[in-house]
C-alpha cells in the first residue's frame, strides 16, 4: 500500500495526452503506451479526467453514463488493461468523480424531462418567482444559473453549463445511486478518487437571492456537506484501507478544509483549494488581469501550510482548468528552465501531496492563441461573448484569453518535434502549441539538465527524506518581497528551501544556525554552500538538508 504523503500524483487529460488511432483525440490506449515514460518520472498515481460517455460540452465533465467509457477514449476492456499495466509499474489509477451534476443527456435527466416525478426529484426544478428565475445566482461559466423548461413552467439549477444539471443530494435516492457508481469503479481496481467541486453538493434549504455576490455563499461548503462526505466515505472508499481521495473545493475555507481532510473526521484524504491561484485576479475576477501579488501568494501558502497541520493539502500549480504556471508566475521566454524549476522546487518540498499536470514536467507553456476559432473551451467562448458585450476591445479580450483560458492547459502533449508534436497522426481536436520544436519530451529526456529530470529528482526526494513527507513548516524571510523561503523539520532532518520568484538578483539574510552542516540537495543553478548573507540569481531556487 502506498503512503500518499510520500507519493506524487500525475494528472492526465486523456483527450490531449496521446492518440493511438489517428482520430486526433487522445485515448486510454495512448495512456498505456506512455506508462514507461511515467514510471521513469517516478510518479505513484495517475489521475485521469473524465472519459465516460458525454456530449463533450464541458469536455467530459458533463457525464451521460457513469458506468461506461466514451467510445472516443476506448472500451471498458481498455480501461481494465490500463489498470493492470499501470499496477505492473507500481502505478495506481485515480478517477474523476463528477457527482455535483450530470449531463442533461443522462437518462435520469431525460426521464425528468418526460415528467417522471421520481427523476425530477433527482434535480432542482423550481417554479419561477415574479415570472423570473427562482434566484439571481450566476453560473460559473457566465450567465444565470437557471434554465427554463416551458412544458413544466419551471427552471432547473445548473451551477455550470446549462447542459450540466445539478443533482439533489438531499434526495436519498440520489445518494444511493452515487454510492453504486463509486463502488463500481472501486471494484475495477481504482485506488484513487478525485471528487469534482464536491463542496457544492449541499444546497441550502431555502433558495434566496444574493444581493452581495453571485450566490456561491449559499451553496459553497453547504449545510450538510460534512454529513454527506462522511456518508459517502462509509458507503464506498471508507470500506477499503488502500484508496486515497481528494476533493476539489471551490471557493472554500481553511476551517472546512481541515474538517474535510483530518483523518479522524473520516471524510477525505486531502483537498485542493484555489486561493493561491487567484492572486492575479483583479477584483477577484478571473477575467480582469493583474500581475501576481507575490506578498498575497506568500501569505496564502504560509496560512495554509501552518493552518492545515492537522489536515492535508493537495499541492498543485497546474491542472486542466488553470493556465500553465511557467507562463503565469514564471518567465517562459528568457528564464524558461530556471523559473519552471524554481516553481517546481518551491511546491514539491512543501507539506502535502504534489500533483504534476501533463506537460508541466517539461515546461509546457500557454498557447497564446490569436483567433477565437482556435478556442474550444465553453467557459472561454462564453466569456469572449460576455466581454465583447461589455464593450471591451477584441485585442484586450485576446490578452485576457491568452492568460486565462482553460485551453492553455489542454493543448496536446508535446512528445517530439514531428507532426503534431507526436500527439496524433490525425488533425488534433485542439491546436498544438507551436513551440513543440523547442519544448518536447524527446529532447527533455536527452538533456540531463532538463526540467523533466528536475521533477524526477523532486519526486524521489519526497520518497528519500521523511522531512519532505512528514516535516512541519516554518516560514522564513517573511518580509522579503522577492523570495519565498521556508524550513521543514522532522526528527533529525532539517530542510531549508529558498526561491527567488523574480528575474532580479536579490540578497537575503538568513538567521539560521549551523549553516555549515547544510548540504545542497537540489538547485536550478550551480550547487553552492548555505551562507548567512545570500545573493540569489534570477529565479534561483535551492534546497539544503541537514541530518544531525
Ligand atoms: O472545476 C470547477 C471549477 O471551480 C473550475 O471549473 C472553475 O470554476 C472554472 O474553471 C472557472 O474558473 C471542475 C472541473 O475541474 C472543471 O473542468 C469543470 O468544468 C467544472 O468542475 C464543472 O464540472
Ligand atoms: Ca484517439
């Protein structure tokens, strides 16, 4: 059984990972073909984003059948082969459980639309109020969160796209159906579960307008959320000692995340929170750009590292919804390698379980698309329209999309310099980033100084030194506006990690004893000794270990 505190999870967006049948869409057999690459990297789990039958309005997060594989990705036999082949390489599979909503193509919703009361009660159908939507809540993809159904003269709730109808978890029948879905995949040998927006499943008793926001305060970390997570645990993965779970917690609080992830609460193993990825949102608005507020970033990491001592953080910069971190908080032009390695070291030596998103380990960058026809993501297309309606100039909208669109993380994996970066022999469903000649797996594996080998070393350090997995967390250089530094301690091991987040050279004064006993264990420049007064090169990142 794996220890999730010593493990690293690799996230795969199958649609963009590797296509084995030339249809331009990545597939499960593509994941199987690349297992040796992932074993070389040293990861422990593979998180697969949804591959279930879906109309693909939200690229699979709109599920029409929870018990099958969308033919675009393969068959159940392909999945069973993947589980087996991964296990042979000591890699476990983590699946994405999208249980807050179903596609409106799901049979439950179709039966609801046919007027079957049992299935209408699976969702939130509400009558108009004053001839309008039941509440003024907004969808996270823009627009109102209610869709009108004329035949009923009612609306149904959708916190995301109108083709993603929210399930009513207050209905015990819904919860029972959900447990059988989760147990079906556990019985297929799955050893990890990622729960999509799981802290949104408990809606308030009373649905009311929100005159101070978009409604999220009423349903986020909702009234019965901990009760439902405990019940889910008891009826599914909690019956097995070797299954890890992670909850995606949208707009959550540290207090709730402690409850979600404290082992004695018997809810989840760990949680994703997103506060550190909103420090470049102007006015808390994803679609208003501002530079990374580094002081805010440091404060948030310190708050969550110290505050979650009793809980457990999932550590991540990238995923299929976030832009590429080297373009976002690094410098993907002049200091591509240095800044990618700095961001990796800073994250991977923290307390928590690290997640590597496909392509992050080779420094893949944002796509910088210049035409709306290159974008596919429903959220991006909605906001292109919304921002235009707000009268924002197209050239400014493209600047926002180039930095914020979820398509940035969904361009095909760059395997080599050949056709379509070696992703597919067919026309890729989404354009390949045109920098694949410079950034690709094949070249990374040949370059001993590549970002890939830096990630590989970080993953192995977590296994090698208990201080990385189990150590406490002590902030260092709190007042420094360029450097993020911290100390980890565990039994006889002490670790110091120092990261310059900027391309300017900076000097730091370290108030650390026994400096001479520390040895450098990883750096993105030349190895050096730890000194009291420390000058750091652009994006220089270095970790020192002392063993008493
Ligand atoms: O994401 C939920 C979520 O919070 C993000 O989608 C965020 O709201 C969005 O990117 C706006 O910034 C999960 C999945 O990761 C995402 O891919 C799905 O689109 C979404 O839920 C609905 O299932
Ligand atoms: Ca394919």
